[in-house]
């Protein structure tokens, strides 16, 4: 088949056969399809969609585009976790060490920033010395010996997703149920875990804007996992405002550390405990997810999660000194305050606008090759439902220079919507899909 005919079939709304999708993924990984043709096909998928069976076929072809890890000899249950993408979402850095500290090993392949959402790999790379590129042998060894590994996509594991992911980030082809489902589930299947908890975000700062769409995505991923014997559950969590206070790579790493010290934001802790609680329950460590969450909170208070976090950083070559001295993380030279222009109740914080602003000031990429600035981002000082007075601090912009801080100020101010009437705080957890 010729790439141009493959693209035209999707452009014209046809359903790809399994053979076509397998041909495409094989040719993609062999380097036989150019970036411009791949991008054209991605856009056709965004516009035309895919049926459930196309999505499952694409996922399988992507999952088997490299090797599939066999972790069955490593532990009775190996856990994995993945988010569909949000703003301020540093949950992995809290959940993974806590779950590992509870005796359930975590082996996870993570992504970089995607569109307006941040990525765990970019966050981890803000830590001096930290290696996100982990060989297959080291991945298995670390799951066994340390109980936690978080690695970037490798050429061995789901390489097709590595190629598509980079292109989607910079071609406005992220927001598509079949592309998100296949991207996530191909990595989860290839990485060899026993069970996966998915954090499916719903709201303005998510790729799925409504709970209904988030539920459809969660169910599609659960069904794809089920077909290959992978246990999958999903927590649908709120992304109508950024999660926690910090948005930006190093700022988020610091917030995750503060959370493991018991000093983090409530919403982040709530999501982390819910996700981790399900993993402990799936691993048969506790009789319910709620009991699992309580166990993790006890471990957090005992400092065991933080100890596991340090072990994880050291195992991947990072210098853990920043855990006690956050100033060792990359620091932006300029900190610029944004204050409320009037009094009111905070009715919304447009998370997508905050995410896009973070990419603009350098925390994300505009092109595939672009370097990112780990130090920049925002720290928010209010949440939806809060009453604010005129002049009260809403956010601090961490920027590379004054010009960039001033340029982004109006976008940040506009993301905060004030109302005259009292506002209720939206629930952080919306639904569970089992
Ligand atoms: N995370 C992924 O790995 N892929 C997506 O498409 C979205 C979030």
C-alpha cells in the first residue's frame, strides 16, 4: 500500500482494516513514512475518528511494534498508572513511590509534554543527573530491586507511539479519543504490568472536556486492556482547574516532594490516594480501594513514601539533594506577581489557558526539536470557590526574563474568572470506571 492511499482512505471516512493498520505501523517504525504523511493521517483521524475495532487494532499493532516486557517473574503484581493529560498533573511522582512503599512494585513508561498538558518525563528531567532513558534490562532490574521505575519511551517498547506522540504534540492532533487510547494502551501493554490505573481527566484543562467523553475514553481503554489480559480501572478526575498549585516542570517536582512530606495541596493528595488505593486493591493488598488509600496516607505520614522517592531518584542517577533543598532545582530568574483586579468569588481557573501559557513561556515545546526551560511556570495562590479581595495575589509567574513575564501576565489574569456570588468547590473525583 502507498502512504498517500492510506491517508486518503481515512480522509474519505473509510474504516481501516487490521491489515492496513498493521502495514502502517510497521512502515512507520521502519522509517518508511515521512513525518508530513504521518501528520496528514493523524489529522484525518482527528477529523474522521475511528471505530472501536479500528482503535483496538491500531493499539495492538502499536503495542507489538517493539518488544513486550514479561514481568511475571518479577512480582505477583506489577502496577502501572497513566494520566490522559492535564495541567499541573504531577500525580505520578506522588502515587508511584507510595504504592511502591506499600510493597507493590511500579513499572511505568511515561511521556513528555503533549499539547498544553505537561509530561512526567519532562518533569523528571528537571532533576540534576536523572536518567529517563532506561534499557529494558535495567527497567526489569529496577522494578525488582527498587520497586519503582519511571522511564521514557524507548526504541524497544511501543516505538510507534514514540513517533506519533512527538508529531501529535506539535501538529494539533492530540485531542482524539482513538489516538489517546491507542497511545496510552500500547505503552501499558508493552510495559508488561499486571494492572493499570488510569487517571482520565475531564474538564477545560483536559483533552476530554466532559465527564461523558472521559467515560467513553476510560471504557475504550479498559476494553482494549481486557482483551490482552491487562486489568484496567479508571478514576475520572476534575481538570476544570489546574491540579495543585504549581504548573511547570521543576515547580511541579517540588510540589510533589512537598506532598510526600505531608505539606502538599489537598486536591493533588486526594487524586493520588484514590489512584493508589485502587492499585493496592487490585494487587489484593487491601480489601477495598478506600482501605488502600488509608494505608498510603499512613505511609506518607510515616515518611516511607518520601524515602522510596529518594531511592527512585538515586536509582535513575539523580541527585536527591533537592528533596531537602528545593533551591537546587532549576530556578527561574524572574518572579512576577499577578493580583486580583477586583474582589469576588473564584468561579473558574481556565486550566487549558494556563497550560497554553506555560508552553508559551517555555515549559513545553512548539516544535519537535525545541528545548524546554525546566525552571519556568506558575504557582497559583487561589482555587475555585475561594473568596478573593482586590489586590490579593492570584498567581506568581516564574519566567526567564521580565519581558516574557509581562507578556504572559494578561493571559494568566484572564484565566481567573471572578463572580459576585459565592461559588461551590467542584468535586476532585468525578467517577470510577471498573
Ligand atoms: N498520554 C499519552 O501517553 N498519550 C496521549 O495521547 C495522552 C496522554
